[in-house]
């Protein structure tokens, strides 16, 4: 059955933070007679993978003071938290106050987003936000828009769509003993007598260790990454002004790195840690990224990205303390090295590893492997919609295959083969490569507001034409 309103809706595909905020901002920016479809294939709206956890040890990696969903209401989340009565102060209650700021369980943030979405659906007046709990499998170009098709057989005529599907999933598991870090329920069947290998030592690894312990696994954990770097923890850092970078700084990665090191040295003299300098760069990061020549961007990805990530994407102090305690007790080992081969056996996997600096490889029997590298590349994606849009020429890989290509107006750039449809916009982690800061709440909320204004302007022009 084809459903049609007086004005065809704008569809938002994906209802994690990116999609939820895009939908809420569109409701504010679009005229009252333009509905919004919010499509989600998972079991719940608003929470996504990041905020669907119920483990109080899974804390936000950003201070609560900077987690408002709205750029023009900076205290919105803290106000909500104060009146919500969720949890209690302390690790068990999911609200932890530290000298570096207050950090809140991600599940509480999911409740915050769910409440915002519920208010939009049940608010006064004619509901304009329609929730579609089904997987979108195709966008068929039609004059001025698309025919959206879902796995369950629904069809909707739409004027355009916003792709907000979050991080690209990593490649398919390479072992029958692989476990998904986002399905921790499977951790409950592990036994303490054999180790678990976690591939990746970033923020996802920290969450994975917390999930393993919460589900009763008391055995040894080996975390492996190319450089063996752990995320730094937030500290009570002072503020530092944004560096006055020049076009010459943007043109060369070594020059830019030297410039930033000099800035850190200046801040240290003033009693400000490197944290303040990194935070001051945040409004400039996308400008820096776009200003670097492609060869320098590739150089950054090969050599500097892990070091940037552990300084830029810091963790809550309690999470860092838990990992330090695990390492101190010997229950968690963090090593730099590579995973070279996997041989599956009935009850275990034999992995061949080469640790950094070692001349010989080592073989280790593990009962499970968990990929905590975070996200994959577009070429590895198994998402049926992305594959279909690529086949139609409506989208193409962005720089270095990290996400989808798009213009500065968030419009998807395809191969030019697709014809006759309306616009596609992109928001959130799918823009990685075009933008660099498109992963965290403070960045996505700003992008959602900007995107909504651009979508509304397009719709106004289309109606007037």
C-alpha cells in the first residue's frame, strides 16, 4: 500500500542519535504540512547501539555538561537529569561526579533521547512525526523524490531522505568463535579457564571489558592493536584559545604537527595541559582536515590517527581507573601487535600473533574473539540499502572509503548514474572522511540543526517551482 500526505514527507533512515536529532530538527524547520518519517530497523528508537546499554559502567565519554541534544540549549540534558530521578550518584547509579566533570551512564542518555522522541510523537496537534519500525531496503527514484520500500513490504512516497545509519559495521567475523561486542548477552557462556582476545584497544575495548565482567567472565583478557594505545582520561583541564593556524600549516602534516606541539608547550608554561589545546582545536578540526592535501590526509590515517584518537576521544575517569586496575592485577593485558592468522577448532580458536618488536610469531588458544576496532569501511558494508544505493549510482564512497561522499551542504554525491530522484542528505558517522568531527554528540547536534535548515530551504524552493 502506498501512503501519501498532502506534502510528501522527508524520510530519516536510522534512529540512533544522528537520525533522532535530524528528525527533531526537521520538525522545527519544516512547515506544519510537511511530515517526517523516522525509520529504524532495530528494536528501539532513539537509543541506537551507543545508548541501548543497561550497564551502569558504560559511561558517556563526554561530560554531562556538554551532552545537550540542542546547540541553543546547552543545559538541557543536565536539567533533564536533575529532574528525572534516574539512578543515583555513584558508579552503581550511573551518575559519577569527578574533578573532571560529571559522567553519566549511556543508558540514562538513551532514556533522555527516548523522552524527547516520545514528546515529538505524542505532542499537541496533528502528529507530524511517523515512526517506521522496519528496515529500508530501497529508494526507487521518482519525479521529485523516491519510493521508499521496506523489508516488511511498506512503501512511502517521499520528497527526499536523510541517511543517518551510524557507524559502518566492521567486516564479517573471521572466526566461528567471534562474538559481537554489542551483544554482550553471549558473554555469559564464557568460562574463566581460557583467555578472550579483544582486537582493538580504544573506547570500544573499555566497554567490552566492562561487559565481560558484568556478565560473569573472570578470566584473562588480551587486548591487541597495532600500537597498543589506550584512550586518555578526562582531567580538570583549563581552557586555551584556538590556535591561529595559517594556510601553510594546513598544507603540510609535519608542519601542522610541529605547530600544535609548540602550542602545547606554550600552554604548559601557562599551567594548561595538552587537553585544553586539543579541546580548543575542536571547532577547527574539519577546516584542518579539509585543508590538508589528499596525500597528507592519507599520511595522517597511516601514521597519526591512533595517536589523535587517544588524545581527542578521551574516556571518563572511572572507566580509565577500572582498566588501570585490570592491568595492575594482570587480568587484562594490552599489547601492540598484529593478528596474522586464525585457525578454528571445535572449542577454541588458535590465533597467530606478532607482537611489536618481536622477531617470532606466537600462537595462542582463545575461547572467543571480540572485534572492538569500532567501525568498518564502505567496501566491507553488508547493509542492503547502502549496497542498493551504490548500485543505482545514488551514493559513492567518500575519501579513503571511510564513509559516503557528500558536499558541504550534506548532499550525497553519487556516480551520476542515478536519475530522476530527489535529494539525499547524509549526517553522522557516514560522513567520516568528508568531515572528521561527525561522531560525537556535540558535533552531530550542530550538524543536525544546520542540515534541517538546508532541507527546509530545498523544500521551499521545490514547492515554489
